[in-house]
């Protein structure tokens, strides 16, 4: 049968897709037995294929960071991707860089296996630089090691893949070198830049890149980027990989832990949070016990369920990690951000200081905790302290609003005052320890805020107990604040809907001297203001002011206003399998 030009073009468009070419032309060795088999993408690899398709359909470069658990095959996928593209694109040079020489050798061997066993033979040049050059396309694939001089110096690459950047030497220099080798997006959108790694603690180039990326993985589902930026972060938890399952041992279901067990954590809660099955839980328990010596924190860092778990802090976390995982499952974007004018109008803006998660409910009681900034100018400190405030609704025990800002104290206090009045004159406590705390006390007196917390303290003049405005943090009250916050997180008493607040709690550790504090380079503004708010909450609950939940209209959160379909759905329609079937149908169908 002779195909028409249109049919031949359609067939070629399918067969030259990297996902299809990999399934028909790229051989890999199996982990067990070392047999040669054609590349067949797993769930993680299909999602990456889908993301690239979507970005290219938008005429955008595919620039993405992959944070993952171990052994997901992202590096092998990257080798297949680059090898496929140099087979069908002219003047298309690519670079794949590993973090050490041993990994570089192994990855180059995978590329050679793909090329040597490719059914379609083309004139090829190998060089001592671990490079495959296809003469018929004048395209090449180079595999190098990061940290060996300036990577890609004086070269231009269409595609770059950096493997395990978190473990590379001189990662900053690597990124600087690579930036000059890639085409500008307005000149060429047909370019892929992938940075993938397991986590290696907080801090460093990979950690910073991840924090600055637009998250793509939300609520355990892969969705399209929230913004039009092509610089996104894709997180893959351990349970997305189909191989991470085992046969269910006899009596396993009945023995699942329903409390914060030191070895396995709260297994039943994890199943509910992430919709896990018993086979996945059996694999998790086997890994923790046999491969990680019953070290739950080590397993969690190597096989995270959330991106924050991947970057577990060094030192001992103050707050129960299972409790924080539960809180993260309740996090969502605010309904809107705003500043409040004198007449009570909420002036909305995407960068306004107030985050509103739930509007006021008539008749409900609210509490507020406010930790004023230390007052350092930005010139005095690269990353200055911020003023932080949390509002908690007493009957539901959920955070309904939040402020975290570095604007001057008088403006912040004015907004805290208006926010408290909006929430039915919320019971407000603010820290008075530093200079800014004293300033806040005078401002709130001038504003005549109607419902301030008054502490009891002994007068130095009369030696009698008197009332004084504000929360004073000393050794005793600080311990009370932190232990109270530990309890409500551990027991899932409150609902922390802010991801940024959860992040600060995750990085709040017990140092080697036994003091609970923010990890070096991190902040504790949100931790302290939430802790103060929790103390006010416990105070009102002890006074019996709230006995039942007041009805509130259900809120409808829209996390992704420009959402236009999930990658998970897209991969089902996309086509590793469908494209191969289509190609085969086109070859045998008489009508074609």
C-alpha cells in the first residue's frame, strides 16, 4: 500500500514523538536480569511527556524542576527524550549532566545501548567526550559531569537535563554556565530544560529553585501551571509509582496504626489523606522496617508524600510531622487578598497584605495573635523579620485570615485593627517584648481597639497583681506557647489552612542546646503569632464561651482560575498506547 503525502506526514508526526519513538526504537536493560526491552513509560514518565506536550502546544519552552522520591526513572526518561529528539531534529544539540562521574558513565552506557540497538541505523560519530553525533541530522547528545569546570562552555544547546542537582558540586556555577547555552524563548520555544533531583536538605541551589518555581503538583493531582510561566515545579510523591506496592500480609489491615506511632506514624490517617490502598501501605511498612531500620524520618525524607517532607530540617522537628502532613492536606489559597479602608471596604489586590480564607460569620467568636516585626531595615538584613498575625474562628478552630508583611509598624497595626473589627471585634493579643511591641501597644491604645488581651503581672511599685496589655514572652510563657501549639497540631485540634505557616512550623526545630527555634535562614514570625492566637483560643474555650458550631455558608475555593484540565486526564488521552496503536493502524488499514 502506498501512502499519500498527507498520510505519510501524519504517520511521521506520530512516530517521531519521543514517547512513541521510545516504545518502538529505544531499548533499555531491566533492573532484574539485565534483559533488553523496549522503553515503556511509567506513570511519572507519562506525566512528564504530557507536560512537555502542553507547554509546546502553548508555544512555550518546557522549563521545569522535578522533585521526586527515589527510583522513578526520570534520568532514564531524560536520556530517551534527548536521544529521540536528536534522531528527528536537524542541528539539535543536547546536554545531559549528572552529579558525579560514576553516574555519568552509567547514563552514557544507557544512551549507547539505545543507539546500538536502534533498528534504524544512521551514520554516527562517537567521541571521547561521551558524545553521540548523528551525521544525517547534524545533531548530537553530550553527557557530562557537573562541577567539572564551566558546564557547556562556548556551546549552544536546545535541550538540557541536569540530574541530581541537589548533590552536585558548585551548583550555582552550573546554573550560571547553563543559562548562557539555552536559546531565548522568543527566538525558539522548541527547547526542554529539566532539573531533577531527590532532596538534599534545606538550602542550596536546588532548594532555592524549587521554592521559586510555580508548583504544578497540587492536592495529589497534577494540574496545569497557575500562571503562564514555563518555570514550574513538579513533585512526585512515593505513592504515585505503581511499583511501590506489596502483597498484603495476613491480618495487616487490623494492625494498622491509628495513632502517631514512633516507627510507622498514623497509618490510617495517611491512607485517608492520600487515598492509599493496603498494598501501598504494606510496601511503606516494609520499607520503613527493613530498608530504613525503623527510621520513619529517614524514610519520609527519601520517600516523601509532600514536597515539604522532602526537605526535612536537620535537627529535631518541634512539631509532629504526621500532624503537619494532616494540616497540609487542609491548605488552600485564600479567597482573596486585600487591605481594609477606614469605611471597612475590602480593597482587593493580588499582593495586598491581608489574606482572607473565610468571611466573617455573624455571631461567631474570633481570636487574633499578632507578632510585630523586629523593626530592622532591609539594608540591615538581607531577609528581614516580618510582622505576622493569625485570626482563628473559635467554634471551628480554623484559621480564617492572616497577615505576613514587612511594611512599617503603624500601617500594619492599622490593618490588624481593622481586620479584628471585621471579625466581630476579635480577641486580640500582641507580643510586646521588642521595641516594635512597645510601639504596637501605644498604637492600639490610640486606635481604641475594643477587645485587647490583658495579662496579669505583679506591679514593681505596689507588689500587687495588676492588668497589663499584651502578651509578654519569657522563659515560662514561651514554653507554654510552644507546648500549646505542639498539642493542637499533634491532636489535629485546629486547621492551619496556610501553606506558608505550615512551612515555618516544619522548619522550627530543637537545636543542639535544646532550644526550640527556626532553622538557620528561616523565620518563625508565623509560628509565634499562631502560638499566641492558640493561647487566646484555649483561653476562650476554657471560659466556655463557645459550645456549638455556628452555621456558615460553604465556601467554594478556586485554587486554579485558569485551570483547563489535568495532566492525569491528559495522559490517559495522550498516547503512549494510543499513538502506537494509531501508527500500527495506519500501516495496515486499507483506507490509509
